[in-house]
C-alpha cells in the first residue's frame, strides 16, 4: 500500500497537481482521509524523500522538493480552459542495428511453455528427462561447499582455464579440431558465438555467404549487423563452392550436418572451400552444432581440423548435448582473431557464469560428459529409427526423408498435402507439433509440404503415436 501511495503522489507531482514548495498533508490527516495506517503514509513520504521528490523540514512538515526542474512537470489543463500547449517531445531515434533487429526474424524463435504440443517434433530440444541430474547436483555441491575466491568475483573473459583445457582435449580427440586451451573462448551458447563473429568480421554492407537453406539464427544475426547476405545453394554434398562470390568477406557453413537438410559436406568440397577462402581472403564460420550424434559411418573431421591458414572460426554448443538452460558454448578462433573475440566478449557480458563453468569442467574431467554422450547417442538412434519406421508405415513412399545419418532432426517431405500450413494447424489440433521448413529458405522455399522434424525430445511411443495422428490428418480422418 505504501508503494501505491508513493506512486500516486509521485504522479501528482509530475503531472503538476503538486508544485515545488507545496506543503503535503500531515501524515495523520492523510491517513485518516484515505483510511490507511499512519505508518503507511509515513513510509510513502520517506520513500519520496529518499527519491528527492519530497523534502522534510523538522517541525514544519513535508513539502514538494523546491529544486525539481520546471521542465519535469506536465500540468493538465481542463477541457475548455486556456493554457499553454506543452511542446511535443522530440522523437527518440533507434540505431540502424536496432531497426534491423526489429525488422528481422530474431523475435520469432521464442516458444512459450503453453505452445508445446503433446507430441512435440520441434527441433533442437534434447531429451531433458535423460540429463544426469544427480551427477550434476553432486558436482555443484562440491563446487559450492568450498568455492575458491576466484569463482565468486569477476573471471577471465575467455573462460575458466580448467574448462578450456578439458574442452580442448575433448575437441581434439572427438572432432579433430586443432586447438589448445588458449585458443578457446567460452560463450553463452552458439548464438552468442555467431554474434561475436559478426561483430568482429563484418562492416555494414559486407557480403556474407549463407547456405540455402540456412539456420535462421545465423541469417538473422548477420543481417542485423548490416551484412549483404548472399545465399548459395546446397546439394547432397553441402555448399556449392563453385557458386561462391569472390567479394565475400565471410562464409557461414554447417559442413558436418547441413542445417536443415542434413547433408554432409564431402572431403573434396571441404578442401575446395578452404582453397576458395585462401584465394579471396574470406573467413569461414563453421557451426558444428550437433556433430556428436552420428549413426551411420565414421564421424568426419571438423573443417577447422583441415585448415592450415587460419581461415576457419569454429563454434560449437553444449545446449544440444546437455541442457539449453545452461547456455554454454565455445569458439575456437584463429590466432589473429583471438584478441578481437575476447574484447568483443568483454564488452558484451564480461564472462559466462563462473560456477556453471566450474561444474562443467568437473563434469568433463571425471568422465560424466562422454558417458552421457554415449548414452544419448543410443537413445536418439532408437528414436530416429522409430521415426523412420513410423513414417514408412504411415506414409510409405509419400514420405521422403533427408538428413537421417546424424543429428537430432530430419527433413521430411510428404507428397499429396496441398496446404502445408493447414495441415500443421490440423495436426496441432490433434496434439502434434509440426514445423514447416519454408522459413529456412531465402531464395526458393519448397513448394510442397516439407517439415523439420526433431525427434530428440519425443519418446519412441510418442513418435509412433504422433506420426499415426499425422497420417489420420492427412487422410482426412481427424
């Protein structure tokens, strides 16, 4: 109540009803008039005195502060009475960056809790029920029981040394990334890594190659930073290198699992891409977002591992492997870019939460991370198999599946569906969350019904039931 009263008095002062030097009613009188406790009025007065709106004079009472500037007041003139018209406030101008953000597609990604369907095929969410909460809790307690002083203050912008060391060893043995601990910067998820890359690599108007189709978060962040986007088509071997423009400053690629088609860039295409970057002086931003999950064939070495000229800036995320809520990712920058990355990171948010970094370092060092990873590969492989079988059983040859060799999603084209958006709406009415792939295309979106189907957060039974309901919707039996 005292806050509400203080707000009302403050508004009365700023609207001009109470002028500088006006005496406020005695606290007892105002309390009786408003039927409030006197202490409530006293607390409101004390709040406004502390804020500088009121002044208290011992023995004289409480007054509107005399030093408030006249320009702060907005007197109300009753209708029909003369009075000077207050000048219109000058419009505040947003930056060109802000205008591009507002006009871009970044705000469309947020999913509210109530948006989830019963059978949710949204891409990118790991199986939250499988996360080893007990191990994480134990390690968190160890960190918090006797936390070193360096974990309670400001930390190194590039991340805790023990985490960077643990991650560098993991990336060397699992992805063939050429890096030492000093080459890594810990970031708040891969989206921040892309933002930092855009900040340090491009000026407004610079040409940035993006894949066609492309991850919307990358497309949006480069566009927001003023890039002239140059979409280049992908085939079943990834980006068409022969179509790359010579004026490009940056090329953004997902070579290990093209998003969203799932194509894996061939070794020859990778070498061609590196040669192109060296020839035109471009930087390649490699987004290795879900390469941990491969179900057919041997994992390919990261593009960065083939680079000998410092042309590749490598990014990865732990959101897909562990939990999106942790917001932990990493960058491996060529030596010439590391100072710029760290400087931009410091300006953005100083550093990633130190306690989470410390827990993750222990999680990796003591084997929990790779043990969890091996387990999740098996879980996702079973769910992938359930989805492929369910699509075959329900749609037969009408369902064309792309990108099933690895990752956490597939691209599915279903023939015979004329109204894709109507199908999505009808499926949601049956509790099935489906998502069109059209938004990932810049040049020529698919004409038919093509869906990005994530299977990582749906149980095998849920996958089978969800696809069965899709088939019922497609046949008109809903």
